[in-house]
């Protein structure tokens, strides 16, 4: 997902409902269904914590799709040629569509779209850390299209095998469209990497800036990540943060190095004995600061969405006037 593998959980904002004791018999029957590989549907009984964490994850994913379109959207008018412009327009349109699919899936868990949007605009709801960094050059768009979309696909393909039916069905469609985004990003990345010295330098600069946010993308290490064991037991999450991060590095580090782009981490290496990628301390304090609203572009991103909400309100108001009479043109 554009939202990383983590589910950021602010303990002080937990509702009283999360402390409700689930019926043991219903819980046992629910977990037996999960073990059999059955999908849970909106009308089915589910544990309070399952509903809460699933809603949090899907809502976070939806917000990430919407906010994630903003840095790319700013480059539509500045794309280097018509081909790039048209591809970027199509991609941004897809991302907004993904957000709508995910809001619809989240609504099946009992929270309205209006509530979700309000929580986003107020800063209560979270979205992926990577969309709180600026896209300074066209190379940033190539990195986003190739590596951030690549990281998202690692997460989406895993969660498409999860237990909640509406989310799984939405992810299957999203994964198909994201695969085209990945191809677009890879082509742009390779084009710059094999281009002029100026283009390569621009791409290398973008890679240097995006490396740490990419390491952060899947969330904190499993040792400090909350709820992972229970969420994997219920197939809300299908892989741990560390496992998904390692899978991503395994797939994409060789592709980056193949075109001669370097990574700004002298300690980055794959342990030949464990097969696990090792890297320098990625500064998790920065990650948590960004998620809590203190990143370089947090305020800007939400201000843009607030402007869009306010200036687009007339469209929603017009659509809600079901009794309004309209004149049909004859020619």
C-alpha cells in the first residue's frame, strides 16, 4: 500500500471500545474461520480489535493514495514532454480512484467517508510517511514511481491475501493498476540513469534524499512495532514490517545498482549467512516525528487538501439536492 506496513497507533487516542471483552466462543469461531482461509465480510461477527485495527489500516491506505497524488500532481505541468505528462495524468487519476475504492471498503466497517476526511484534515488520521517530503525535481517523480510504488506493491500483494473480503477485492484491482505505475517509474528511472551526466546527477541526488524515507516506509522494526503478532494471527497484516522491508531491498537494491546509482549508506549489505539486509540506523525518531505531523511537507499537504475540500464543497452540495429541477438542453 502507499501506506507502509506499519499501523501507527497512538495509545492515548484509543477508544473505550477497544477494552471490551469479546465473547470467547464467538472469538474461537472467528479464528477458526481465519485458519480455514475464509474471508470475513461486513455482516459477519468480528472482534472489536480486529475491526478497529482493520479500519485504521484501510483508512490510512486510502488517505495515502489521496495525499500521494499531490507531489506527483504538482509535476504534471512541468513534465519534460507530452508522453510523460499524459502518463502522469493517468497515474494521478488512478491514485485518486484507489483512494475512493479504499474509502468505500473502510465504510463497510462502520465509519463514514465524511468522518474519515475530517480526521485527515484535522491531523488525527495518519498516512504514509513518504508523502511528507518534497518532490524537488523530475528525478523525484522517477524515484516515487519506481521505488515507492515498488515498496507499495510489496505490501499490497501481501495484504491482498488477507482475511477481510472488501479490502482484499479492492487490493486485487489496485495491484493490477500499480503494476503499470511501476513500469512507468522504472522506465523513467532507467532513462535518467543512462542519460546525460546532468540527468544522472539529478537522479543520484533524488536517490540520496529518498533513501531514508524508503527505509522508513514499512514502519519501525518488529521489536518495537505494536500489535504485529495478533494482526498477523488474524491476517490483517500478512507479513511483518521487517520481512516486507527485506523483501523490498532484495528485489530493488540490485536493480538500482545495475544502472550505476549508489545508495547513501556505507553499511548497507546483505548478510550472506542470514540473507537479511543490514543498514545504518535509519533514525526512527524522524519517522515518528513525520507521522505525528512534523515532517517537511505535512502542513502543506493538509492545507492543499483543506483548500480542495472547501472549494469543491459546492459540487457535493449540488449533488445532494436530489429534488432540484434541471433543464435538459434540446440541442
